[in-house]
């Protein structure tokens, strides 16, 4: 049993579970926004120290992720409501205020319940003096929200994006930027990939319905289902037996576009946690060999677990794939997939922490890594073979520009059209955009090695 601190005792035995939820949500949001952590790390940090029931844990996540997602909007609202600046040593109270405004603006929790729980959280935070401040600010907003919202004026507040991301998206997608920014602030759908080697898609849909989980066929991928109201993966029928996996529709487009053939030798160069390796093996069980590599050994462990759950086999290596001499046996690959590390600017709706934790310099550094992956692995492609380059980014620097520069260096490469894929067609590949067909933003480029 977990050691119980005074606050967990209060929370589990006493009235203010709802206050504890607000406090933990404020702490998780602060870990992301001020602390630069990923939301997953922040949640495992705060939730491991408190034994909250499942429904309350879900509410902690909703409040924290919502605050992370809408931070710039909430911040400007608070600027208009606060008479004096909150001191740095009281950032915990500032984050409770953000959580409070988020509930009032974006959630259907009755205003009095949201305000009371947030006010009580000041007590749990050991700052009872802040109760009247939080009460006053939140009640003021509850009364005057229409008027205050009307006054929001900065682009950051109106779009809920940091300026640098908004400016890059606006410049890259002059027709679609508004839709992209709006989609980035949406809750993402829960998409499933059915393991067709084990069960048919409509049969699996039937199992979901029997389990009381509403879902529909995904019209864009043969393997896909969309769950109407997201659920914990453990409650998916046959999940531990490998009947289905969670994967966005756009990500499910990658493997069919590889057209894998029996007997082919395949390299998945940036493989962890293994969604696409698994999809390859599910869709073409007669490959001669799949080598799945990732530089991060902890993530390779997750890759192995993914394959074990789905009862699939690949050669998994934890190594820097660009250090080719360290792992390659000299046998060329018919197909190489580079699912490259990238800014994640196409998956902001799933990972709103990206808005806080990425900086322009990171994109420059990632572009260098992407170039090095392309240059190191291209010589491993067999004559007539293919390399697919994929990112979950909507920044051209990581996508079209990267491939254009590669083509300038390699006359022996051809960009193949990908007519079977959704998305915007361009000379270098295809791009799905967040929100269009309710997909994530992915870039796909298929490079064919001219046969000698
Ligand atoms: C977008 S993720 C891959 C997701 C994975 N393909 C999937 O579908 O589950 C990019 C991965 O590239 C890995 N990576 C980055 N640089 C690498 C390198 N030099 N060698 C091997 N893996 C690398 C990262 O650790 C990360 O796991």
C-alpha cells in the first residue's frame, strides 16, 4: 500500500476530493508550462503520489491538459481580472486560477462547484490566505465572462498558440492555417487499428458494441475504427491479446503506402514504440526480415512490449541507426522506413505540451538529425528499392524542404507519387493537415532508388 500523506488522507476520507483534483491538476500544468516536462511525465509524477479514483484521475488530466492547451487565452483573461501581479513564490495559486478560469470557460461543471473546489484547493496547498483572492477573481469572471472574453485581443490569446508556432503555420499554410490552429485546440479522436491478421474489422466493431463502447468504421483506412468516447485501452476487448492498437488515422496510412511484398527485407529505422513495425508485420506476415531500431533503449523496451502483446516478431536493436557500421551486415534493404524525430507540430491536438516545450532552435536541430538519417540510410536501400520518409510535422523545413535538398544531392533518387494517400499533394510527397478528415498532420515522401 502506498504511504499516505496528510493530504491523501484528507482527500480519500474527507470532503475535498474535488479540491485535491484541482490542486493536482494545477501541479501537473505547472510541471509542463513552467517545468518543461511532457504531460505524460507530469501526470505520472502527480498521480503516483495520490490515490485518486479513476474518474477523478481523468478529471485531473482534463483540467491540466485543457490549461496547457488554452494557456495563452487563460493568461490574458487573468491579466484582465487580476489587480496585482501574483508573486513568483505563489505560482501555485496562479496555476489554480488558470485551472479555475479553464473550468468556467471550457467545461460544463456548474460555476459554483468549480469555484468552490478551486478555492478549497488553496487550503490544501497550505495557502488559506489565497482563498478570498481566488474566490473573488473566479466569481468576477463567472459574472462577466462574455465582456472579458470580448476584450481578448492578442493573436496568442485568440489562437491559444505561442507566436512562433502560429507565425510558421500561417506562413506555410496560407489557405489552411485557421483550420489547423483550431484543430490543434480540439480534443483528438481515439482511433484504433484492428489487427486484421487476428480479427475482421466489423467483427471487432461488434465486440466493442457488446462491451458498450460506441465506435464507427474509419472511412479512410481499411484497418481503422473511431471510438466515439475515448476509453482506457485496458477496457478494449482483446487488447492484451493483440486484437487492436491505438493509432491515429494518418499514422495508419504509412504502412499500406509501403506496399510490402512477401520475402522483402525491411528496416524500420526510428521504430519505437513500435506502432508502425507492428502494422508492417500485421499487414505482410511473409516478409523475410524486419529490423526495428531505435536510439533510445527504454523506448526499445516499449517496442518489444508492443510486439509481444501483438504476438509479432522483429529484430529489435537499441542503437543510433546512423552509426551504420555498428549494426548493418551489408545486405541491402528492399524497403526502409524513416519515421523521423520531428517537432510534432502535426500532433499538437494530442500533445498540447508541444506548444510549451518546443522552441525554434529545436526545429533547426531536428532538421539536422533528419538530414543525417536520410544521408546515412539511403546507401542501405537496394537498387530499385524504396525509402519512405515520414514526419508528424506541418513545418515545411522538416518536410518538403528536407526532401527537396535531398533530391538536389541525389540524382539516383526519384520521388514517387502517393495517389492512394489523403492530404495535400506536392512535388516532394503528401501532407495531411490537422483537422482535415479528422486526422493528425503527417508528411509522407516515397523515395525510389533508380535501378542500376
Ligand atoms: C516519431 S518517433 C517513431 C515512432 C514509431 N515509428 C512508431 O510508429 O511507433 C521517432 C523515433 O526516432 C528515434 N530516433 C531519433 N534519432 C534516432 C537515431 N539516430 N537512431 C535511431 N532512432 C532514433 C527516437 O528515439 C524516436 O523513438
